[in-house]
């Protein structure tokens, strides 16, 4: 109501704020409507929590598969909101048909379910929203946590100076679950006292949160309900097709290299350089969600690395590196793959990190200047929806003492538990991290509100470099990886919560129910994510650089820590010069994107996307580009229908193929092998 008061006129006689007659009617209507909104305790329901759990489990399986194969995850928030609507609307209609009365399904409940489900699977994916519609390598299971295991330690080179013996900790359900519970809840409370400032006073847009709110609000209108029915029907149809296709593929994969996963559409010579089509509907769906420039950047990175650089460097075996080294040695070809991808990632991340900091500082200064010269008697008329939303958002406050005391409590738990779990991490490292985290979280959330870029992975990398160098050679690698997780978790979850608060503000959902649903979803994820990870880890050869489950960012993050400890001596011959070149390319490409006219800047490749196939291979980029081709063709044939159905069809592809991982994993555990082998071989 504060904003409404500022926009009303002050009566000189009484000194009180009074509205014009028309404005007064709008305010009374807003108050009446706000009383019709379900109280916060009724917005969280048992059926909603059950739906959140089911959606959270399915999406955790999907994102865990993506994280442990390529590390590239498309943003699935829209898909989660659509699925939440489909599940609960179908449930309420089913009860109505059999004569059982149920509480109406509201947009507030839809918002809560979407928030809870996303919080659940974000524990596995690491959270984060990016303007290019993909999540960058934030996931602990695919990056810093897996970088601690013995296999990654051995791949990084046991003979290197910084990679000291014993500097590893193999995965375990117990310690991983404890670690997640310890670090995940601190970020929920770090910025709660600033929510009014960021959402109402600063009016930050948080584009992803706003887009989700628009989608949910659209569902809960007569016209939106019809649109949602079409989307749900399309999702269900392509979900079933994707699931059945994955089942058929499994039957033909009974042996090494069997099945459709390595279809040599470009010939066997290109197949040896990983240029083949693997019929993965997961990545075709991901390509439909990601923008064309993301997919083209991935393809360009694959051509530069696997099509040009790796074959050329391989021919220099014996000159640039010893011919006796195995392919997986960090002093050989694998070292070039890892460190050149790091150069692209760090160059892109550093540029965007500094750009967002400058942009945030300039914007905050401009806002402060405007507030100083702003007249209290603002001439803008209050809008009903704004009054209503602000009233609900402010009235149902979250006690500040709860946020502060909760933050301190969880911080103290971390200070005690983490050094006990990782002796290399000193207690004062954790104290300093949690003293800096709220300020870093505010900067990140403010930048995300302006640009939709969650830069938590960059804050995590900065902390990794600093702590690894500070801890020294004996403890630096482990301390850097764990410190990366501490800072990243707080900074990322803080920004994600502000996105959710923005969604709740626009859907008139109580901040209390949003915070509680986020906490419940996080708790679900802290249990579900480790169990899902171990399902994959126990069945598949996770971390094998020559297999399908490469988990590339585990090795990248560990080598970042080693590089911090050893310096440039960790690089193989001539790798430093190449790293300079790729780092410079990343910076120049970003400058071009920001300075060139829009018709040219849109074609400048994204360095961070180019870096992904350097380690993973080229095959998934073919799938992503097929997804782009489908979207491009569909828009040419029927633009209106494509805009409506592409997200639903893409989600169906991803969910159907991803969900097949559950039965296929159970079959593998039961040692049931596929009955058929379909394989392609060269004719002698």
C-alpha cells in the first residue's frame, strides 16, 4: 500500500493521504479482491506437494542425465509450470466427474507447485537462469562435487604438483545429502529482508520470473485454459512418442557401439571425430528450446575443436607432447581439450561478470539520483493490479528476525560441519564466505533482475581460484572446490528466490507460501538429487572421457583448482599461447555482441556455448541443430501455431526420453541386457 499512498494526494487540512473518488473506488476494489485470494496457508496443499514431488523427481532424473553427459541443461521452468497446470487441472476434473468436491485450482496454487518443483530439481541442476535459455555448469553433481572423486583426481594427473595424493573424496549418499542440507538453505534467507526493495521499490523485472507469471496468469483465464489444453495435449502426445522411441532404441543396443546412438550420417571418417547423429530426443528438444545462436555456437565449437584442432594437434604427437602418453593424460591431447575450454569459459565469464557489475552500479546510481529529485506527489494514477499485488506482497510479511536468525543458525552449522567433513577447509574460510555471501548475493540478484543473467557460476569460480591459491598445494584443490560450492549455492539460490518472489508478486501469491514452498522443494531436492545421482553413478561409467557419461565439468573444475595452485606450469607445451588466443577471442566476441548493430550482433557466436563440445564431442550439437531446424521450419509453415506449441513439444521430447532412464536403469540393475545389436561397420 506504500506505493499507492505515495501516488495519492495529501490533504492540507489533515495531513493525511486521500484519493480521488475514482482512485478510491479502485483501492476499495483492490482490497475486496485481495480478500478473495486464498490465505497463504491454503495456497500450499497436499495435492500440490504431491504434484511437486512427482514433477521434481522426473525433472531431477532428466537434468541429472544432461549434467552427467554434456553438462548443458535448457531452462525448464516453463515446462514445469505447464506440467503443474496439467497435473492439477486433470486431477480436479477427475474428482469432479466422479462426484467428489475439491478445492478449486487457483493460479496461486499453480505458482506454489511450480516453485516447489523447480526448487527440487534445481538442487540437481544448480539453478540459474541465462538469457540464452540454458543453464551453465552450476551443478555440484556434475562439477565441483564430482570433481572431488578419485576418478577425476586420476584423470587430472596423479603426478602433478598441485594434485596431491589423497586430495579426493569419493561420492557417498550420506555426506552428499548432509552437505546439500548444510549449504542449500542459507541462500533462502540471505536476501529475504530486501525483497520489498528489489521487487516493489526498485521494480526489477526479473524476466524469467515475469515470463513464468505471465504464463501462469494466462492459464487461469477462459481463453488461456483452452490454449493450455492444446499445449497439454501436444505435450502428452510427444511425451508418449519420445518414451516409446527410447524403448525401441534400447531393444537394439545389446552390445558395445550398438543401437542408433552412433548413426554415421556423415560417413565413418567423420564418425571417428564424433560427428554422428544419435537420435537423442532429449537434445533435439533442448535444441528447440534454446535459441538458434546457441545451437549454431555449439556446432561452430564442435567444428573448430573436433573438426580442425584435435586432428591437427594429434599429428603433432611426439613434438608437442610425448607419444607414450595415453589419450586421457592431462599432459597430452586431453590437456589441450580441458584448458582451451577453460580459457573460453573464463574469458566469457570474466567479461560478463565485469559487465554486470558495471551495469548494476550504474543502474543503482541512476535510481538513487532519480529518487532524490522525485516529487512525493507523483502524478501517475495507481493501477488496480499494482495496488492489489503490492497490498498482498507487503501485508503478508516475513519477519526480519526470522531471516537473520535463520541465516546465522545455518551459517554456524556450516562452520561446524563442513571443516569436519572436509579437513582441508578451515573454519575461517567458511566464516569469510558467509560474511561475503549476502553482499555477493545482492549484487547477483540485482543483476539477474535487470538482465536475467544469474552469474553465480562466476562468483563460484572466483571463490575457487582465491581459496585454492590461499590454501596452498596441500589443501588447495579440495578447499577451492568446496568453497566454490559454498558461495555458488548462496548466491544462486538467492537470485532464484527473487525470481520466484517476482512470479508470486505478479500472480498475487503470498510471499510466505513462496518461501515455504521453496524451502520444501529444496528439502525434497537434497534427498532426491543424491539418490538419483547414485542411480546413474552405480550403473553407468560416469566420468569416462571416452564414454557417453563424460561429466566434462568435473574435470574442468578440478583443473581450475590445480591451475590456481600450480600456476601456468600445469599446462602442456604451447597450450598457454593457445589459451591466450581463445581467452582473447571470448572477450572480443562479447565486445562485438555488445557494440555491433542488432542485425550483426545476433550472429556473433557465444564463447561459453562453443566451449561445451571441446570435451564432450560433436554428436549432441547435431541433435541441437536438428531441434533448431524443426523450429525454423515450423515457424515458416505456421508461425502462430509454432509459437504456441514449440515449448510443449520440446518438453514432451525431453521428458519422455528422460523418464525412460528410470526403467532402463532398473533393467540395468537387474542385469537385463537388450536382446538385439544394430551396428554399423566399414566394408573391407
